[in-house]
C-alpha cells in the first residue's frame, strides 16, 4: 500500500486525468445529493400518505369493532386494502388478522406476540414494527368503543419498494450519465489539449537538438493549425514559435559571428605572418653578414656587411611600421566595438572634407579631384579625428581601386536632420559578389578593381565602425562607371539666420 502511494506521488496525474476526475466527481456528487434529497422528500410524502391510509382503515374498523369479537371477522366484514393488519383487544382476549391475497387470515402466535405490547396503551401513536412473518409495518393504536383498544397497520413494503425503485433508477441514470459525461469530457479535453500536446512535442524535438556548436538551425515549429491566438493554449504555441524564431536568429547570428571571428583570426594571422617573416629573414641576413665580416677582416667584406645590414634594417623598419599599423587598426576596431575611443566635440563636416581632399591629392596626382560643399558649414557632434579618418579611408579606397585619370568627387550636404557625405568615382565598379561583404574586416574587392598598393583590408570596416559609433549609416551603390559611398550622420539643426 505504501509503495503504491509512493508510486502515485512519483508519477502525478496528467492534466486530462485531473480535469476528468474533478468534473466527474463534482457532477457525481451533485447527482447523488439530488437523488438523496429527492428520495428523502418522496419518502416523507409516502409516509404521510401511508399514515392517512392507516387512519382511514381505522375509522372503518372502529365502527365495526363493537359488533365483532375477533379481528378476522372485522376484516371480513368489508373490503380492506391488501396487507391491512388488525389486532383487537376484546373481552375474549387478543386476536389478530391480516388481509392477504385470499382474504383475511389470523396472525401467527409469533406475529401476534410481537405487537401485543403495543396495545397496552390506548394512546394513538404511530410506530414501526418488524413482524417475523410479515415484515415491517407502520402501526397505530386506537381506542375501541366501549373500552379496550385495537391496532391497525399497513406494510412498509409499498413505501420501501417505491423508494428502492426510485433509488435504483437514479443510480442507473447517474451511472449512465457519468459514463457518457466521461466519454464526452475525454473527447473535449483531448481535442482541447491537442495544441498543448503539439507544443510539448515541438519543445521535445527542439530539446533533442545539439546546439552546442556548429551551424544549428531550429526548423521545428508548432503547426499553424494548432495555433489560435484566441485561446490560451494557442497563445502558448504562438509564444513558443516566437521564442524559437528568436533563438534560431540568435544561433544564426552566433554562427555568423564565429565564422567572422575565425576568418578574422585567419586573416590577421596571414597579415602578420608576412611582416614577421620579412623581419626574421632580414634579421638572419644581417646576422649572417656580420658574422662573415668578423671572419674576414677585408675592407670589402666589412663594407658589404654594413650595406646589407643597412638595407635589412630599412626593410625591418618598413615591415614593423606595416605591422604596427595593422595592430593599431585592430585595436581601434576593438575599442569602437566596446563603445570607446571617441572624443566628442563640434565638427564642421565641410571643412573636414576640404582638408581630406587636400591631403589626398598629393597621393593621387594622376586622378581628377573635385569637391562640392555648401556655403554654410554643416556641423555635427562627433570626434573630428575619427571622422577625418572615415573620409580619408573612403578617398584612399577610391584612389586605390580606380585607374589613372579617373574622377573622384566629394560632396557634403545638409538633408533634413542629417549631414550627408558622398564620395563618387567613375571607376570600373564593385563586383556584386563582394558588395555585401565590402565593409567586413579584411574584405577586399581585388577581383573587380586593380589594387596597386598593399593594404590590410580594414579601411572600410574601420569607417563603418566609426560611423555607427556616431549613430550614423554608411552604404555603397555601384555600377560600372558609377560608384558612390554615402555617409549619413545626425547633424545639428541649421542656423535659422
């Protein structure tokens, strides 16, 4: 017994079982109470009617008791209902009779002795007696004319039979109704909980997925036919689908970030490996030349060693500068990602563009440079040095990836509440296959533009990071002969004067 209780505690009932038990139990309780109440009321009515029948029989017997000496003769004098019981206390003693199917017959000594004590009192009282051979009777005593008393009774079998039939009918109807109710409730609850089962099955399938690493895509969703926003369970399914959509998007973003990080580490390693290999090679060359000069004291060997060492140091310095620039760019990107490295102040974008074009002209004398700026300054709040770096990177990108004779045009405008900077060139354009990744770190468009000078591939990614740190946007539109980089930044309101 204890083990079964523990088992039930370990395995709680399902929601369907609890709902069915609660509903059927409550309905059964109500039906039982109705049956009991109905039986009690009907029983009282039947007992009252039975008492009235006893009084009616007694009134008929009372007028005949004075003329008969035995109970059997009294009952035989007129027609009485079947089962009518009469015990008469006359001068000749106690006599009793009962009406059965064949007419009145005398009571047996056992039955007569059971009810003789009832006649000891002449008060009219109602009692219930259980006779050995006749069963239960409701009896009453009455005073007989001329002295003495008599007892009249009717069987309770009619009352108990009627109540028993009613209780049996109520029990059968209740059992059938409860069985039908159980079937209907089971069907209704099962249909009602079908969306919840779909939610549970979907959650189980999602829980079985391995999402620790790799490209994980959650395609499991609660079926559309099981989602109804007008029901509570349907709202749960909708919420689960929304959650799965967001988790799937987060996993995809995590995978993209991991791929970008792996590609970033690989590209950074590749960029650093070249200058490091050069530094190591030129260092070994210088060291070998110095050792050879020490072994051979001729002036020619010493002069050659000095010349070789000087060239090696120059190459080492150049590669060190290149590696330092790469590390500084990476550090700048990391700080911009953390929201650092910006010093805000008032920036005149018009002046900044003019200065950037003036700095870029000496580096690209074979390009045609034009600038279009408004008469009034276009001011904004930002970091002047970093915004200058954005314009310089865009100009260097245009100069590097366009052939000699190409025109590079820079324009500044105040459009609404935004300051807009555009860098346009009429070069060969950007390959559509790399346009979507143009602002990624270490991204290059070498296949569509002839890159004449080496670069780290971080210029545009740094420009995007700086612009986004200023709550702006940067975009590119490119077709052969028409490429435009557009930077939009929040601007100060124009001066009404």
